[in-house]
C-alpha cells in the first residue's frame, strides 16, 4: 500500500525522486506505521541512481518504493533545477533520530536489521540513552553473505512476531533496497533503508563536518577516510553521473525553450 498524501517528484536518469523534507518523511512513516502498512522507503544517492541507471532490475526496485528521497546534495540540486525548489536533503543519519523521536512519542515499536553485532550493540546503547521511552522490539545483525531460504524465513517470521512497525535497514546501498523490495508485503512494517546510519550513529565511522555535507563534499571526506573501499564509487560513478545529469538538464531546458518559443 502507498504512503499517504501526494509528494511531488521528478525523474533523474529514469529514477523518480521525491521532493521531501525530514518532517514530511517522518510524518508519512508514522502514519503508515500506525496503520501497519507494509512499504519501504529508499534514500537515493548518486551511487544508487547510477546503479539503477545500469540495472533494469534495480530500476524496478526503486520504482516500486513508496518514496525515494534525495540523500545526496547533487540530487537536491537537480530537483531544484527541475522545478522543485522545496526539495531538501533527507540524510539517513539525520532521518533516523527524527523518526526514532516520533516513534517514541507515538509509542510505535521499532526494529533494526543490519550492521555487525558490535556496531549494532553500540547503536542500541546510544539510542536507548537518547530515547528512553522508545520501544525497541527487534535487532539483528545478519551475516555478510546471502541468507539461505530457511534462514531468511526465520528472520522474516521473527520480525513479524516482534511487532515492529518501523524497521531500520542498514545493509548498504542497493543491497538494502533489494532486501526491502523482496520483503515488502511479507513484513507489516515501514522499512527505511538508512545505509551507513548504523555506523555513524554508533560512532563506528566518522561523519563529514556539517559544512561538507551541506556543500556536497561529503563524498570527498568519505573517500579520504575509506579510499580502498570507495574509490571506484566516487571516482568512477560521480563523473559519469555529472555528464548524464548535465545532458538531462540541457534536454529539459531545450524542450522548455521549444514549448515557449
């Protein structure tokens, strides 16, 4: 079922991205959780947009999501240039505490799926310290391999039995979006793919300074802190995205000019 209320959107390289705010997303998550809807929200980055651009299967995953937010500043800027000035960044590590605060206020039980056991333990300790009235009913750090069918069934049943109505999924990028797509309608919860939020909120990895996050330079900070893991993503896909996005903007401006000429 779809999340309530209409949210304006634009296609960016054939992926529909919505013009969202923290308050708007949080309100929609709470409304859906209170009705026990089974749905999922993708937090799009340049990397996931490029992944979807090259994968029809992943395009469908993004298309079937109830909401696709702009987790990266380049996507926010593109939405502005495409006529949606109200769009703002909805960044996983900032969205997570906003939703947790709302869940605590409304008595909505939450769960966590992702991270390592050590990271998950630190994350839960941090969250419990910040949100004393929050109902945490499920937490699981899956192995770093695909689950066998029987294992996956056990996990799905455990999440359902826990009564979690908001499930934070932190297994990274396209992988978490595929997981949410596969488990939609099998888990009666709003699933949020929050990426590296588990690591950042647990203090396992450093976050870029706020000025770098706001100016679109977070990628450079992360590249410097994890060069061996991230160099292909940022030095390969970012320039390609810039070329394709510029071409899309030029086509859009040309068609607008033709219509008004």
